[in-house]
C-alpha cells in the first residue's frame, strides 16, 4: 500500500491520485454536485488577456507572455518610475492561475505574466533544460524582452518562487540593479520531501528512492497516466480539492485548478519532478534582504508547508511573513483578497524612498 501511495503521488504531480482509492458512490455524488454548482464560475476564471509577446530563451524555445499596460486615461494608473510587476506561476499551472491578482492590479500597474517552459502555451522543453536553474535563466530573457528597463517587482508562486530564487542566485548583479521587491508565495528554498505529502510516516530511505523511480517508470507510458488525469475527471477534481486548498472553497476554484493540472501533460510533470527534492537555494536568500520581500503562505499548505515559509522568512533580513490561517497551497485563489492586499503593500514598500536615520539634536549647553 505504501508503494501504491507513492505511485499516486507521481500521477497527480501536484498532489496525488491516491485520492481515487477513497472514492465511492457517496464521494462521486458529492463531486458531481460540486461540479454542477461551480461549472459557470470555472469558465469565468482565467478569462483575462493582454498583449501577447513571444520570448525566445537561450536554448531556442519560445515562451508565451502577456502584458497588461497601464492606460494613460485611468485616474489610478501608475506613475512614471513605478515598477512593472512580473508574475511567475508554479508547477503544473499556467499564467491564468493569477486571475484574481490580475483582476485586482490591472490598470494600476504594468503587469507581465508568462507561461513557464513546457507549461500553458509555451513551447516544450528538452529534458536537459527542465531545471529550476534554467527557469531562473528564462526569467532573465523575459525581463530582457518585455521589461528591458526600470524597476520590477517579482511575484512567484510555488515553483515560480523557486524560479525567482534561481534568478537571484545565478544573476546577482541583475537582481541588484533591477529588482525593487519580491513576493515568495507558497514556496520554499529547499527541504522538500515530496513523498511525505501522503504521510509523514514514510521513511526517507524508502520515499527518497522509490518516488523518483516510480515517476520515471510512469513517464514511459504518459498517455496512460493522462487518461486517468483527463480534464473533468472525478479523480482530478478530488486531488485538486484535497491538495490545493485548506478550507472549503467554491467548487469553481477546484474545477479551475483541476483544469490547469489536467492540461499539463504527465511527461512535463515527470520532467520537472526530480528538481524538488534536490532543491537547495538557501544561500540565495541573503540577496532578498536588500529589497522588500514578502513571504506568503497558508498554514494548511500540504505541499510547501508553513514551516518551510517560516524558515525562509527567518533567513531574509527584514522580510515580512504573511500567514493565512487554514489556507492551502493555492492561497492566491483561496485568500485572494488578502494576497491582493499584501501585493499592494509590497509595491508601496518597493516605491517608498529609503529611510535615513534621523540626525540627533545636539544637547543644550
């Protein structure tokens, strides 16, 4: 059973298809009711679009990017010198996951969204370049093509946060000269043990060896796995509900996440999966202490735990830790209003003039 649990983790990618083992008639009826109740809402989510830009990476593939410009005719448009906000999505998702943040911020600031390589509408990566370090290099190309000058605020969720860390580690001079602020949301610099998502009692010596092997084996028959994960399946809905959220959320949110997960081929999940347990970007965190940095997390995140976020925040000088009680990994949906407010605060901090120590008043003779 333990081995089967690990196989389930690999199939789900972001969580585990092991939830299927618990489905029965009662659960199936619950899924059907939830889907019917939320179908229209799921169609509405992710419907925002912007100016499309194709970004060519160093290894020659093209990334799909979108830009929301600030209209000069709006009263709340950004002032000259305001930073462009660049959003970097997570594993098995795409740029549409930022729906609520895009809806909240568009018109106020220049916004850039892009699909990471092999995700969404971006081109497929080779196995050789399906690494976190390569994602950090891709971010350099996005900035060069879409935001060639001026300050930027980087907002990364999950694997997107890892991308930002890789960028800071590999391109410290560019980070220092261009980045005015960072939000690291539901992410970690390392310490992941993906096999423990299903149970804290799985021993390291078992999970660390079996998990990657199972994923590699399943990758030899990706069409079979994708059939189980197909869009609209009850299994996919249950996995998204269990692993993406902490509290009860509208069914449309679950359906929205399920659709993004199902649209990401298992071959892509298998490509990037080995990165996570091997990740170690803690030495890069020192650079984030030079700019306003917000670490945002849900206390019920079962994928990147709140403890990992707290550890990061403790290592970043002057960082602000924002916790949402009971929220899960998709806090950007589950607590959208709170995340939006945190981003507003971050941008305000990023544009605020640096404070200087007050000159002491000489004592009266």
